[in-house]
């Protein structure tokens, strides 16, 4: 345990996305539990706010059915209320980071903070350390998202990464990019939701007591939905879609806020997802899950299941999906998570020191 520090966490803390919210909250609360004065750097941009809100109201390419439009609006309102409960710094403009408060340490991450392809945060120098008032600059579980290691990183961004006193990432793709760019092999650590999973409420949300499986994501391939519907009918399990419209599910909980999301995950029979944090929340709660990630999320999902020995859960059309959903998680996965928690703890001691 290091001496108490004033820590600013720089991430995507106002995204209307369950994973973004929970990774920000878990990292802040996890550091505060370690005795630090940790807050989220409350950056603002009117342009990015508008982009985020538009995406929240129409998160999939197809226009939502009229009956669901108000549900997406309510989901956004639930997030706005949740944001106000986060430990926040004094607000400052995203493009004027020099106006932010001074901190002993600024910790960049988690999330896709270094993804230069991100539709509205990509290429913002603050996430590479520009202008920050930091005595020490480090990253925790940073990711490049769908920016492939095969493309490399040009010298402009490489030079900025070299200014970091300590670097950790959450996936092998990002580890390769940093190593190639800086000549330093960064530490591999757990996403904050796995590292500080004990901080996520696990009180199940039961509506009528009937078993259900969570569907989290959108744009699932037809072969996966066919397998899952067949499994659910055979097992008497209701399919509940959280946060997005999936017409093949039995129930839509589009308007769920972050707390309801956590409760629904905790009470589920299993999880069907193509999102990174869908996999993470299944693992946090010890639930069977299957994932067939989209191209955008492929790198981080692939690297997550590989790091934890959970490759079986990243499925294809030929996979016996029903068998996975009816099985318990391999105990070796929990052992791998416990081992990585020790590594992540050790990294934080080093980075914050």
C-alpha cells in the first residue's frame, strides 16, 4: 500500500454506456478504498456531448421503433443521474486540460482512451498526457480498442506515451502497440470491473421469480440468435435484452440504468453478449456466457478470453452453444482472475508510488 495521494482519473466517465460507467466508478472507488483521494477528471465538450446524446437516442443504425424512442431517452436520463453520484473533479474544457486541478498522479484509463479511431474522443491529446497538471503520469488498463497493433503508432503519439512514468493496458493488442512504440513492455492488468468487482452491487433483480438470461449488445449474427432462442425455449428461460432493442428477445429493458444493469446481470441464468463488458459482468458474477464480438470489439474480447483461459466462450456457428450455457464456468477462469488481481495490485503500488 502506497502513501495517500491526490489522484485524478482520466477516462470516458460520461459515456452513456454501462461498461464505461462501471469501469470509471470501480477504479475511483477502488483507489479510494486504498486510502487515496481519487476523483474522475470532469472534462467537458459541447460537441462531444451532442454526439454522445445522439448516439444514446439512436445507438443502432436502424431507427428505433416509435414505441422504444422514449425508452432510450429514459435510459440516458438514468445515466445523467448516475453521473452526478460519481466523485468528480472541478469541471474543465476537454481541449484546455491546463485548466484542470493539479494532482499528485493522473491515471489515464481504463477504456479505449488511446483509440485514435474513436468517433469523438480519438486524437484528443489530453488522453496522451497533453496539458495535464500531474506530478506523475500513469495509465491503468488503457486500450486502443479496434486500432490494430499491425498498423503501429506514428512518432507523434509514441513520443507522448514515452512521457508516462508507468503504463499498463488491459489487452494484448494494446500491449503490442505500446511495446512497439516505446520499446517498453507495459504491464497487463484487469479491467477495473474485474479488479474491484466486489464494489459492484450483486443483489439480484427478480421480477416474477422466473429464470432469465441477459442479452446485452446489438447486431448479433442470425446463427447465434437461432441457437440462443432454441436453448432458451428448451430450458424455460426468458431472454431479457438490456439497454438495446433486440426483437428476438422475450423482453426489452431498454430504459435500464447502470444500477438495474448490474442487478439484472447478478440475477441472470447466463449472458449472451457481443460487448466487452458483457463478458466482464458475466465473469464478475460467475455466469455462463457466450460472445460473438463485432469487428469493432473483436480485439478486446478476444484478448480478454485468451488472458483468462475462457476461449470456449467466444463462439462460432459450429460451437455447441447450448452446452456452454448449461455449464458452470471453468474454475481455472476464477483462478486466472485472482492471479491477475495480484499483478494489478502490484502495478498500482508501483504506478502510484
